[in-house]
C-alpha cells in the first residue's frame, strides 16, 4: 500500500465517513456525491498541483499550469458522471512569481473553464516557497445516476476511452530536453473526457474512474473498492504510434505505469450496454475477492516492469 492510501485510511478511520446520510459517495472515490432534500445531487472534488511534483516551470508555461489545475478536477467530476459548475482556486505564490506570470496562470484557468464549463467563484492567495494551485470543484450530475470505483461486477469487460502512456512518454522526453509535439502536448495540456463521461453515465455504466495515477494503480483501486480480481490483456491496451516510435522496447510498460493520461477506465456488460463512441476492451473482471490483477499477452502470463506513480516518491 502506498503512502497516499495509508493516509486516506487514517482519514476514514478518524472521520467516520459514513456518518452523514446526505453523503452518497464519500472519501476514496474521484469525487464525493452529496444529496439535497429536494433532489439534485452534487459532485465535489479537490485536487492540487505542486511545483517539482506535478509540473516543472522549465517546460510548463504558466498558461499550461493554470489549465492543468482546472482540467484535472474536471476529469474527476467526469469520472463520476458530473459536469463542472463552480471552482474555488487557492494559489501558493513564491517570491519569483511576478504579475505577468500570475496573469498567465489565470488566463490558463480561464481558458480551461471556457472550454469545458464552470466558473471561478473564490479562493485564496498565500505566500509559498514553491508554486502550488489547489482547486475545489463543484459539479452537477447530468442524470440521477452516477459512477463509482466500487461498482464492477464479475463478467464485466474492462475498457478505456483512449491511448495510454502518452503523458508519461511526453514527460520523459521533456525531462531529457527532447521534443515530440504530440507526446509533449499530451503531458502539458490534459483534456478531460467530458463527452465520453456523459455517454457512459447515460448509457448505464456504473463503474468508472479517470486514469490519473497510471493504469496499474487505478486497476488496483477498482479491485479493492469493488472487491474483485481481473485479467488484463496487454496486447489490447491502446497505444499511440508516437509512443511506440519513441519507446519501441518499453511502450507497453509505459502504458501500464504511466500517470496523467486522464482517459476514463470503466467496466461494461456489453450484452446490456451499447456506447455511441469507440472504446477499447483491455480485460475482464474474473472473480470476487483477492484483489488480484493477472496480466496476459496473447494468453501467456506477462510480468510488467511495475514502477507506478506515487506523489511521495
């Protein structure tokens, strides 16, 4: 168990997360879902980005930083089946941050809101040794239904909305002062899957999350919260030709480990649900309990070189 999950377990133990009947989904999912007496459920999430952990000012523009701070929160809302309404934004401003750079951050925030929806309604500005942005997003469910990590069923297919590994591939190039316009943009300008999210939840999908911490980490999240085990067929993982060209020997492991792709990972009963967009089936929920992931490549056991993302490493 990584340190972030250990901390979340401590929070759950101390706060007694199930004590409020108005909370439909609580700590541990991509967002919380709360219910009002007159109906109209609300999705609430929070995410932060920190200089040196989630971005590097050597290759991130300030507009990119502002955009990312909002887009990753929209992705969390999307994974639950919600659309963004309001944001509060708190910024830790180091001494080197001048008015021009600050304005660029705000422009990046505005551009993301203009693209995907939602309005900034408040926040805070504090002095900090490093630049950070912490966002709380409030969204509205587009139907009476919502999606969670804990709703996978035995027999469901496991699917993703698009290519995996591009963001990590782009990050590796940027860290080595190399360029690939496609891969670099995938890392620098994450684009949440709002339209796909709406199609999923209106079609009856119950289990979904966004791929922010890497495919392997997020498969573990579904296993533990749904109390299931799964088989993943690595030959079916969608991988772009750009990633294959740059990393011909390691692209599969990059796709399995890579974080910040912000594609949607979901389970589907294809006999009952028909989606209006292209998606990629990469595996199947095979049994209850055990929380195991069995990787296979063309029906042979596959042992990925696992180096999953962690905020604390």
